[in-house]
């Protein structure tokens, strides 16, 4: 046996990865998904080259060639001389209402889409993982409370909740984060001390809550609630959408992680690891998380798709990015009036509507294909065929 | 334990969750300014000018606890506030707009579920062949379509282009008949059925013509959920020991799939279907907006301030409460159905 | 000489896994005589279960039967099962050849009652008989004046099923809910039959058990239900694949006695697959010893125990723990069947291994009366007895 064979013989993880990759290559759906996503990544990365911004300071503002209300078809010439000087001669995809260049909007909209999708998923993931680990690991009453909380969030229709949050969140968010931060900090410190002293988690939790309560009483009663630390975050409308979607999206991950932790915890090999003297943290990191990661990855990839769809829906309803921002959903909302309104030929201005829609559709399709294909491949019960 | 015991236990468990929902809504309402919260109780222009007295009357600047108690009191009386966009008390507006949404859901759920089950079974049985790939592709495509995009396109093709299926819930003549003729009686709240019950079959046909496009929109998008879960359920069931046993008994492939595997695979599908129903009841916002149907979803969208208008706070809160309750009840129903179908759960 | 009702010749089965091709069965030869219990012994992984499944032509993917012949006596004729169409095989399964599995709980569908699953087999194979019984019962009721129009109609329907099962009238009736009551009547007959079967299995209170779900049954009860299913259509061949391995020892004894009793009552021939030599001694008339996909020795139970010929059989018997004797195990491990060793598959663990054993595979020859062995200790390279 040469070295290469030896390496693959000895490393089960490598073998698994190779097997997964082989199955990925064989699945036409996942190949298509990856191709689509790669395509969009290229567009996003090369946006400044593919569509050089007319105003370098505000690349996300779609330039408008005049102010006329009627959209012009693909191939129309750029009329404004200033814009011509920047290198644009032709509207490749035509213009939408207000003479916004569709091509520009779609290209830069890719970046917006990635930004929204990835950021929301990352934030939801972090929150979700944290909650899920706490819930699954400690169990008991912490688990009960967190699960109820998660259920309640899941009970709300995401779109409406996001809308309400976008409206409710003020432009500048004055966070009195001093007090909540202090509470969380105290709680965590007590928990850590308890863990260090090998107290039962229920006991440390009760002590933690007790200390927090004492602190709260002192703060409000004795000290008269002085502001500890105030932070003002300025939120644009788009940021508000991001935050709202993240706040609505984390319960899914919590459920998945918690489920995995509970499932793996009762497996025999965890018992064996404990018997061999592994610490809890090590068990979580080495045994539970790798198994749980598969489900989380699948979920994240499907989530990106649905987040982009929800954000587009919000834009369509007028909530989200400011007017003229490079955002696919917003572009379709302009087009709405031009497809209906009882004209003879609803398809006269098809480009205002079909093209941005195609971008949204194919982008989401790519992620969904990938997520679905991965789900099929990584499902361990279905693997060995 | 028997089914009855289980049901009672589950119902009791709902109460803390419902309480949680109510509390959460209250917490969200605290994010609004007192002025915004006062709009709950304003029913006319005149009151708008005298907003301070309303604030004082309902203690809206006082501590959180006083407000909570006050709000709960109002809640128990059925007073969810006055909806500006709905033009009436929130509860009434909700009940008035509910049938339109309900009718939409009633048509699309069975369609989604049945087609989904069929495709999911086919997909699982012919795993990794082209049938499988095509079915999954179709359902994923449906899931990836933006609902507003699909809706608008369908309208453009089938209404503006071909003139077959109009948007909205009913045509002008139907509307006139219902509101003006004095002969119309709402039996079920569902246009299609009530058209027959009232002896006016042309209304039923009209309703069907209107409802077909939004139903197709919803079905296309949601089919993927059912297909996916049916497929994985079937694949899991087909790998079990009783399948080999069934074959060893001499049963045909079709019998094995339909009788043995499917029954087991349907269990998780029931859960998803139940949750989907709940999701649809509260989530058809975009479809209702695009098709201009006067249902609960569109009301919520307008209330939440679509397009930059001032938000109708009482409506948003009221709708949120409605959504929470629907979801909790749906979970309950699903759990009970689950216990009914799977004897292992029921008989412990 | 009692005739053979099952003959397996040179059966080859491969499993196509991602790790490679597993040559699970490498030319298996077996003969089952009418009325006898044939034991199949071997370690885990030697291919006994696969052999059992192959007899029903039910090898699950990624497995595939790659060669050989399985002859069964059906209606007086010798038929090669491996050449038959699926339709024919479905008739055979459950009716002429039945199987009992190792894990009774997983063999039963959790969402159907025990009774439902027995009734299913009965309706499938003995449908005709049950319809006749139903008609008889209906006749009695109608003559006794206790039946209305509907029952008379059902009787007509049932008679049509017997005489003209493909009639269009039947097809229409099947679709009308009210007229489908005839199915219930037949099912009632089947249910009676099922309860009798459970009673024959020595299950106490069969009327209650018939409506119980599998998860409510203990392991022993569940296994009895599975046996009831298997024997309900009176198959001539019963394949029992380690039916007691998953059960408690006390229950094990009960089931063994039950199987013995049922064999007398129903007159079936049994292939008993196990890894327990004690069970073999108790239950079987003849036994086949398997190793790594081959039958290495087979003959009468007494002959095998008293005079084991194959080195593996000898080692197996010696390794049975006995009080007072030191532990003895067989050196080495079962070879991987992905790249099986050439020649005799036992050669690297065999104390008598010769040069020829590593190169050529010995043939199965009859060394003495009805005692076969596959080993070069007893034959020359050309296959002649030494």
C-alpha cells in the first residue's frame, strides 16, 4: 500500500467526506444548485466591474436616466450625458418606472441578497445555537422555559412579526444595555463559578437567579436606577429588516440543536465517553456538534433561500430598503403597476417584472437545491445503499 | 392512557403557552410609544385630538404592571381596540375578514396534501431515478418562487391574457347580489358552498373562477413541504423489518407500499399538514395582497404599515394574538390526531 | 427414501456496497427433506440469513442473486424459483414457503393490530375458502330468517366472486360504500380463523390478543403472532431465522417446544437457522454447517455431533463451553468477504490446512451415508473420495 492508500485507510473522517463528495457529484440536483450559487457569487464579487457605479459613494443607489415614468425596453440608449460619461451607453435590461436601470439594480441586488441572506442566517444561527445548547445541555426547567419561549416565537407568522418589528424598532435604538448586560453578566459569572465548584447546574442556576434578583432590587430600590451605559445604534430600514428577520428566525436552529443534543446524549457512545472520563464540554464539542452540524448546515442553506424570499416580500410591500436601492423585491414592486391596470398587452413591460423576478427565483432555487440535495446525502439512515 | 385522557392533558398544557403568547404580545406593545398605544381606543377624529385624556384614562404612561392589568381587563371583555384600517373594533373586523382567508385555505390545503402525498410516494419508491429527480425538482421550483411573482404572472396570463380567471374574491354582480338583493344568507361563510345553499349556482361558479388562481399559487409553493416529508417518511418506512415480512407473506409490491409503508409515513405528514394549515391561515398575506382579496392577511399587511403609512397598532396586535392562538390550537389538534393515528402514542 | 422438497444448488449471492462487492454466498448447497427439521448453523455473518431470504427470493438491495438454482416441489413438479416471475413467487410466499424472523417486534407493523396482520395473510392466500365459509354462514342466517335484503345481496356478491371474479358488476359494487359490507363478513370469518391460530400458538386469551397492537405484546407473544402468521396458510416449508435469539431463555424454551408441536400438527418441514448448537441438538434431524458463505459440512445431527468431519465443525463443537473444561476458541477471525481468500475460505484458520486448500475450493462430496463434507482431507484434488 502506498502512502495515499494508507492515509485513506486510516482516516474515517476523510473517507466520509470523500463519500459525501462522490454522492454530491452524482446528484444532478446538487450540481445544479452549486452551479447557480457559484454564478451568483461571481456576479456579486465582480459587481463593480460588471456594473460600474455612477456615484462611487452610493453604489447601491440605482442610477436613473431621467425621471420619466414609462419604462423603456432592453437595449434602449442611455440619454443622460453624465451617465454616458461614466461608461454606460445602453440599458441592457431596460429601465423601470422612474428610469431606474434594471441591469444595474439586478447586479448590485445580488450583493444585497447575499448580504441579507448570510447576515440573517449567521445571527439566527448564533442565537439559535446558544439557546439550543443551553436548553439541551442543562435540561430541566431551563429547557422548559426556553422551549416555551421558542414555541411562542414560532407561533407567529414570520412576515407579520417582521413587519411589526420593523415598524416598532425606532430609527435610533437607544439601548439601555447597561442593566440587561449587568444581569446577564452576573448570571453567567455565577454559573461559571458553580460549574467550577462542580455544583449541580440547578443549584448554580437558582443561585444565579437569586443574585440577579438581589441586584435588581438594589438597582431599582436603593440606587434609583442610574443609567449604567447607554448605546445608540442607528438603524437603517434595511438593518431593521435584517434584525427583524433574525429575531424571527432563530427558533428553528434552537430546535434542531436541542434535538440533536438530546438524541446524542442518550447514545451509548456518549455514556462510554463519560465513563472514560470525558468532560461535558468535550463531549459536546467532539461528539454532539459534529453530528448536529449536518442538520444545521442543511437548515442554514434552505434558510438563506426563504429569508431572501421574505425580504423580497417585505420590499414588495414597501418595507425595507429605501426607494431606488438595489433590491430585487423593490424592483418588482415598481413593476406591479405596469403589468396590471387593464392594458391591452400586459406583457408590454415584461422586463420590469420578469427579469428581477428571475433573479430572485434562480437565486433561491440554487440554495434550495443545494440544501435539499445535501439533506438527502447527509441523512445517515439513507446513506449506505 | 385513553385518547380522552390524553386530549384533556394536552388541552391543559395549552394554557401556559397561551398565556405566554398574550404576554409576548403585550411586551411587543410596550415597544410602541404611549401615543401609538392609545390608538387602540380611538374611534374617531375628535378623539385623536384629545389623545392625552385617552392616555390617562387607560394609564398608558404608568408602570408596566398597571398597563398589563388594564390590558388584560380589556382583553377579557373582548375589547382588542379599534382598528383604523378595518373601520371597526378589532375583534369584529377579524371575524368579518376571516371567511375569505378561510375559504382560500380550505381549498388549497387538501390539494397540496393530496398531490404532495402522491408525488412523495412516487419519489420514494423510485428513489434516485429520474422520476425522483423530476418530482423533487418540480416541488423545489415551486418552493423557490416568490409568491407575489407567481401570483402576478398567473394573473397576467390567465386574466389579462386569456380572461378566464379573475383575481379578487367575487365579481361585481355577485357582490351586488349579496349585499343588495336581500335574498342572500351566509350559511357557512364559504362562497362556493353558500352559492349552492342559496340556490344561486352561478355564484358558486363565479366564486370558483375567482378562487382558482390564488389556490394554484398557494398549492404550487407549499407542495414541496409535503413532498419532502412524505418522501423521507416513506424511505424510512420502506427500510423497516415489517416490509420484508409483508413481502414474505406474498403481498404484492403495490399492497406493501400502499398499505404498510404509507400508513407509517403518513404520521409525520399529518403533523406538517396541520402546521401548514395554521401557517396558511396566518400567512397568506402576500397572496391576498396580490389578488386583492379582503382577508385577514391583507388587513394585517396594511395595518403593519405597508408602503410607509402610519401603522394601525391595534390591528397589528390583534392579528398577532389571533396568529398565536391559531398556531397553539393547530399544535393541539395535530398532537391529538397524531395520538389517534399512532397507537404507540395513544396506548403508551 | 423420503423425497426432498427443497433443493438449493450452487447458490451465489453478492452484495454491492460502497466498500466493494461482498461475496456473501459462494455456492451454497442444501437439501431439505419432507417432514424433517434441517438446522443451519454458523457464526454471525456466515450467510445463513441470506440463504433463508434467498429461498423466498427476497434478498434486499444492494444484494443480488447471481447464480444457482432453487428447486421446490410445487404441485408435484420441480420448479426453479430463481427463474420464476414475481407473480408466481408471490403465490408461493406465505402459502408454500413461509418465514419467521429474528426480531418479532420489527417484523410486525406497529400501526396495525396483530389480528389485522394475520387476517391479511389469510385473505391473501386462503381467500377462496374464507368466501365459501362466509357464504355458508350467510346461508344459515338467511334460512333462519334472520337476514334482510342487504345480506342476501352480499351473498350474491360473494358467489359472484367465486364464479366470476373479474365481472364488471363486481367492479362497480366495490366502489359503492353501502354495498361493500360483504368484505366485512369475509373478514369476520378470517378473524375467527386468526383467533384459532393464536389459540394453537398457546397464546392465552386469544380474543383479546387479536386486537392488540405489536408494542403492547411481549417479545414471546409477538414471536408467537409472527409464527401464527407464517403457519396460517399451512406452508410445506417454514424457514425460521433465529426466532429465539432475541428472547429470554425461558421464553426460548417455550417457543422451541411450540415449534416442535406445530411441526407435528401441521406437518411442515423446517429450516432452522441458528448459531446455537444446543438448539440444533434439541430440534433438528439434520444440520448444515456454514462458514463464510459456504456449507462446509452437512448430515444427520447424531453423525455431525459424534463424528464431525470438517475442521471447522470440530472446532465449533470443541468451543462449546462445558463445566470443568478450559475455554477453547478458534484462532483468527472470519475473513472479509469483499476480497475472500482463494480456495477454501477456512484455510487460514485451519489447523490441518494443506497447500491445495489455499488454491482450489473443495467440492461437496458424500463421505458416508448421507454425510457430506467440503474438505480436502477427504478428497483428492480431482474430487474423488480418499
